[in-house]
């Protein structure tokens, strides 16, 4: 985001030679949700790094930080040696139990890894793994057996050639015996063990007259289920996001734009323009959306647990890296059916407005850099000024502010306000 913002300031000044850095920052900063003073500082530091203005470069500052860190580590090592001086008075290495007690007493001050490193360097050898192994009891034989047996039971239950998702404990027990699966003591697995593990795994055999089990996971599936079912409503911000990408013809070739919109307020929380559409394009838009909510103090350690992320079945949104990033953010993936635009109608509507209100009005577009500037301006207007009939004819940010104004008092800032931490 920092490099992107600095590049947009430089491009804006190149397009308008008389435009000052302050004016460019005041124009570009609000469009990206960045304070103009912050963006101005980034630009000034970039000029210092490029040798255009005097000052301490980023490289020199990083070197100074490294030296200070090394100095702090040396001071910490000396403090550790002072407190552990009894270990080095001579003689054999202290017993492991004594060293573990020492680490327990001082780990809150120095940390486990630094203490182990200093003690090992001076002869009292102990690894962090050795410390934790001494503190924790190894899993029992039954626990070790249950882990492998549970995997076998689940695989057999869903195996189309065996359990087919209908075996109960009795038939599963017989199947495991036929397959020669042993129990913890090497003897044939006991039926009570199968019952216990199936109950733990939530597996239940088919019952006549019981409700039909309609949800059966496909082990070969690569796409998430459709959790939205064309119901594009949300009770609060960060409950449901819809995403999509589109193409824009320019003089230099085809350019692509990806959007992330919050269904509750229709606010565009993330976007990205690029000359190609690999996984990085929607992934960058997702990163901007997470950054937008995090800078407003709406995340918990960078996570939005419970958020449903709805997309079409495009390869970019089904990519492993994209799915991993959603998991890191606590979001739940939802993907519509293939070839049905109604399954992602709200995101398609945003793209329609984008092409009508931005591309056709500000075009023709020369290159991706021009499209990025035009998109930034349109998104800023879309979120802060444009009236939306679906939310009571008010701008999205104002709609979110009204929502949070009627919520119980809290320490985090409301959407549209800048976080102080």
C-alpha cells in the first residue's frame, strides 16, 4: 500500500507539473484512506532514499536499528549470565530439572529462547524444545492410537467403496476387523472404541425414517459452497463481502480491476488495478479491504472472524493462496455456481456502476496508471458522496457511521474514522 500510494503521488505530479507534494498528498491520501501527513512523510523519505534531499536514509536507519537491537541482546545476555552465575561456578552441568526451574523463574523477563541460547553458549546446554518437553507430558498410548484410528474410521466412513457415508458403529467395527485394523494393544479394535471415536468425529450411520442427510462432503472438491444463495443482505458491517473483477480496454491494452464490497453498506472496501489478472490482482484487493477495516479498528489481531467472502468460481478466487489468506483473516469462503451471474449479482452491479460512472465518463483510458487514478477518485466518491437507494439514499460510509452510532459505546473507532492506535 505504501509503494502504491507513493507511486500514485509521483504519477499525479508528473501529469500536473505544477502540483506540489502537499497538494498531491491531500488529493491522493483521502482516496486511499491514508492521512495526507502520513503520505507526505512517505514521499519525503523516498526523496531522501533517492538522494534528492538530505537526511537519514532508510538503509542507515535500518542499520542503526540493527545495531541497537544487537546491543540490547548483549545487555540481555549479560543480565541472564548474572542471574545464572551459580550454574558456571564449576563442576558438572546442573540437572535438567534445576535449569527448567531457573527458566520458569526468569522466562517472563527474558523469554525461553534467549535464556536457552545463552545457557547453551556457556556450557549449560538446553534447547527450547528440551525445556518444553520437560514441561509437557507426552501423549499416552491410547491418545496416539486414537489419532491414527480416527483418521482410518473417517476415511472408511466416506469411502465410496466401503462406508459410503451410511455405516453405523456396528458395521464400521466389522469393516475395520475385515481390514485388519488393530487397536491400541495390537489386538483387533474394540467396538466400544469405534463407537467412542465415531461419536467424537460426529459420524452417524443412516437410519430408516430419520431425516435425510443432504450434506455430504466431496473429498475431491476444490470449490467452497454457496453460503449466500442470492440473499445479498447483512445485519452489520463485515458480515458479508462480495468480490469480482472486470476488464477495461485502454490504449495500451486490456487492464483489469478487482473490487471488494461490503454488502451491509455497499461500501467498496478494497480494489486493485493491474495489466494482468493473476491471483495477485484480487488478493491485493482483499489485502486493501482487510487493511481498511484494520485501520478503522474493526478487526481483532487482523482477523474478521465469521465474515463470509462470496465470489464467483473464477480460478483466481479458487486459488490455494487466496483460500489460505481468507483462512488467516478468519473469513469463510463462499462461491456461486459456474456461469450464473445471478449468484454474484451484487458484485456484478458494482462493476456495472464502475463502467457507467467511471470508465465511460472519464475515458478513454490511456494506461493502467491512468485507470488507477480514475478508479481511486471514483471509489472515494462512491463511498463518501454517492447516494444509494438500497441504504436509504445516503453514502456508504455515512450509513456505517449511523449504524455504529446506535451501537453500545466501545473503544474502537467507527467506520470512516481514523484509528488512534
